[in-house]
C-alpha cells in the first residue's frame, strides 16, 4: 500500500519514510502542502500523513483541499475517503477540533516513539477496510449538523444515508433493515423524535443489535434516562467535539461489525455442519438385507454430526453382520473418524473374519490419527441363530430372551477387548458365541444413554435399562428402542444427553 508523507522538514520525512518502508509500505514524499496536493491528484495514495506547521499552505488547509478534490467523499483511490493522519508538535484541543473539521482521521504528537506512526498507519488502514462494508443512517433536522456527522462517517469509509427527521429515517430502515449497521439520530426532530424512532426500531422492527447513538442538546439526567429506556446504545451532548464523535462511532461500529461477522461465520459453519451431517448419514449402511433379522435404530448426534457409527451387511452365506463403533470426542473430528471406519469396513469386504475386520480397522485408525481411538463391537448372526461377536473395548450388549417371562434381560459380557487404534501392534480380538432362539433380542448401544445424567449427577445406568426392558418386553422392537430413550429422558429430568446417542435393537426371527 502507498503512503504519502507531506512535511516541509526533511528530517521528519526521512524519519517517517524509514519507519513506514520497514513496515512494508511504499512511501511518496511531498515537501509542502502544494506539492502534496499535486502528488495526491496523480499518485492516489492509500493514506496521507500531514505536518501542520508548513509554509504557504498549512496542514489544515492542505487537508481541506484534499477533501475538496475528493468531492463527494468517494475518494481518489476508489476505496472511500483517503485517511489523513496529522503529525504535529502543537497538539491542542482547538487544533484537533480544526483538524477534524478539515477532514482529519487521527493525530500523532511530536516527538513520537519509534513504531508509533507505523502502528497507527496499520491500524487505520486495517479498520478502513473493515468499515468499507458498513452503512450508517444519520437522522438530523439541522443541515449543518447532519453534514458534519455524515462527513465524519464518510472519512472513515462508511456509506451514509441521510434523513431529515425520524419518520423519514424509519421509512428508509423499514425498506431494508439488514443494510443499516448504525443509526445516529437527533433527539428533538419534527414528525418523529429520536426516542420514538429508537423505540420503533427496537420494538416494531426488532433491531435489537444495531447501535443507536442519540445526539442531544439536553444534558439533564431525566432526558438521558429516557434515551436509554427507549433503547439507545449511547448518546452525545451537543455541542460535541469531532474527536469524541469519531471515538464513539468507532467503538460501536467495530462491535457491530464484529457481531455481524461472527453471525455470518456461525451461519456458514452451521451450513457446513449440516452438509457434513448429510454426508455422514449417507455413508451409513443402515438397511438390513437379511430376512432372519429385524432391526430398529435410534441415532441422535450430540451436535450436527456424530462420533457413533453402525454398519449392517450380509456375508456371502447369508449371515447378518453388524458393526457398532464409538469414536473419542465429539463434532467434526469424531465424525471424520466414523467415516474413515466406514471406508475401512467397505475396503476389507463382508466375508473377512471378525478378528481380521477389527485388526484392519485398528491399523487404519492408528496410522491416520494421533492419540485417538474407537471402541467397537462386531456381531455376526447366522441363519440358524448362532451369534459370533468380538468386543474392541466397547460396552456390553444386552440380551432380552424372547417369549419367556422367567428369563430376564442380561448383559452379554466379552472381556479382553482393547479399543481400535490405541496401539501400533496387532491386538487379539477373541471372539465369543451365543445361541439365539426365535424372538430373542440383542441391543447394541453407545455409552450416551447409559451415562445420561439427572440433576443430582446420577447416571441412568444399565440397571434401569434392564428393568425397563423386563417390564416392556412384549412391545414391538422399534417401540421398545424408542421407549428406552424416552425412559432415560424422563430420568434425566429434562437435562440433555451430553454425548452422541445411538441405540440398536436386533431381533432374531
């Protein structure tokens, strides 16, 4: 970016040039005000530093001529009014007032420490780029005051809309409320006062976040309280200094634009997560192709995406196969793990042994992640009811025997399994077998439902789950699975489940 240094002191020009060039700026020198005006017209700098005490044409006059060259405030560089930074040894309130009226952006007082000018230039140019996206509305019945405020905003690069009273301002905002980032309004105006305008914006248009600064000639306490009751963000008492006006504008405009950026990024992130959720759901193989198995599923991610995965498939001899996995953590990272596991399941094929499948996933997770793992359970159910299963550090399955009141639901434990991806070396995933009879039901789940907590900190646990299954064993499979989740919800007293929740019911027909 290009900065023009205007000063009749050779020493000051060289000092500023050295500091600004070391900071990466291109520097143009002008020896006095007239030389500066000539070069401003031809060079179109991004920022101008001006000395105040110069012969023939002082800094204030030079700044006024720059603003005149810019005409309507659109700027010679096409980026808004060019920032002007005064560098002066005579820093007085009166001098600053004159400088701001002339069109100054800010002041630096001589002598200044090394780095001050560079830091201020970077600050101005950075915020200038931010404020170029902003639009402010100025409502003021005084043409002079409205022009002063509007010009101050334009010098910051802010687009300005003007209204002569509150009613006109309200009509402008009502047409496109999302386009306005700030409102500056006089208190006493014909047709509609600043307080009434403020109430209308807050109550009728529901613009709760837009900053509203009221300009008032009244300094009485009661008047100030009424402004804030109406919904004002801040106020300035006339006559106000230009420096004070600019300071208030900058503070509230920065906060408003930051909030808008955060909101925009949040919407973008939510859209990305929604896309990730749809992609993740699309990778799940959740259709049962085996006629001897009925399945029911509840799948509730903690956020938009889940760290739980389940996969149904059928081997070449008609055996039903189910994998259930629970990745460490939550959110996108855990969801990536589940999609990687799904890819691993697809690549090894449906006919691989239980141990080969789990070790394939084990190496895949270890090689592609760091300090992360997945607990898992692999279950195979043959046409004749023989169930083979291997546990990789996952919570036990639950067996609910069918058609017999005397046989209570129980945990199907399989000790010795280690989580997938926790070590580099291959792990022994010892399989176990279970003989199912028609009507028997098996339940696989993530620990979300078991660890669901009520207000006093007690967890739902396996005992309550088994009790519920025993009391509702005659219900259809999907109703039973849904009911288990509903029972845990009632137990929690309304507290949300703070983990991914997946519950699968399988019935051998």
